[in-house]
């Protein structure tokens, strides 16, 4: 069985990456959405093991030392990281794995796994992003401005990603990412050994 794809989905906070990734996972059982570890405290309604694994900074450092994270980064004031083992297991089982991570993490994944596919989700505009973050209401005004500031930095990184998807409508963004998956699976380098069919 072919190894599943490793898809990195990044984009500024509030752009709707989470909604897109969850919609992708819900519509296709061959997609595995990675659950990250974080030292950020849970927001209202967030569930352990479903949204994140919430842990102490001490425990997080331990995981880094033990090399149990595929990548990790400090985003704003907290640590975030991708547990390595579930990603490897899902890919080996032929599932496509989605990592919803920031750009620092995206670049680390590209370094470690050159066959990964990097997708950058863009907001229709910065004004729209600000409006979405406000509507979400999960950040106080200071944290919201910090996120917008970091968003501008992140937006500059899109050129190092393989694909750009503007999240105007979630269904359209989901369709585009599915189209990217299909195209990536058709790449000749992912289908070596086809010539044996000739006989
Ligand atoms: P939030 O606190 O809003 O859930 O996430 C903040 C940022 O951290 C988002 O850009 C999100 O994509 C990123 N993030 C979430 N999990 C990970 C991870 O495992 N690794 C990295 N590098 N970034 C992550």
C-alpha cells in the first residue's frame, strides 16, 4: 500500500484552518487529522485529546528531549508540537495526514519530510481576518492585536508553500484542498513501479 500524504495546512490565526481541516476529516475516513500538543490553557469548549493534548511546559520539554515530536514551535507565548508516532502510523496505514500548524512548524516538516505538501490558507482580506477574530471572541484586545501582527508576518511566508487557497467560502476551500490531494497522489514520483503493469 502507498504511504499516505503528509499535508501541512498553515495560515494566520482566525483564517478558518480548523474549520476546513475538520470538514475534510469528516467527509473522508482516509484522512487523519493530527492532534497537537500545547502548553496553552484550554479555551472554553475545547476538549482534551480532541482539540489538543494540553500539557505543562515541563512535560512538553520532556517530549522534545525524547524526540517524540515531529516538529514543535513557540507560537505567541506557548509551545505547540506534533506527536510523531500517530503521524507515522496513519501514513503507514495509507491515510493522508493533515497537520494544522504554524509556518515555523511547516518549514521544519518540509526539512524532515521533503515529500510533504504545504498548503497556505489566505483570508479574503486583513479586514475580514480582523472581523473573524473579533467574532470568535477567544482573545482579549491585546492578544487579538498580537495575533494580527503575527498574521501579517505569516502572510509573507506563503511563497515558500506549495499551494495557496483563499478561504472565502469553506466548501470551496475544502474542494480545492481535495483537488490538491488528488493531484499530489497522481505525481509520477509517488507512483514508481507502474511500468510493471506493461507485461
Ligand atoms: P491556537 O492557539 O489558536 O489554537 O493556535 C495558535 C497557532 O498555533 C495556530 O497558527 C496553529 O496552527 C498553531 N499550531 C497548532 N498546533 C501546532 C503544532 O502542533 N505545531 C505548530 N508548529 N503550530 C501549531
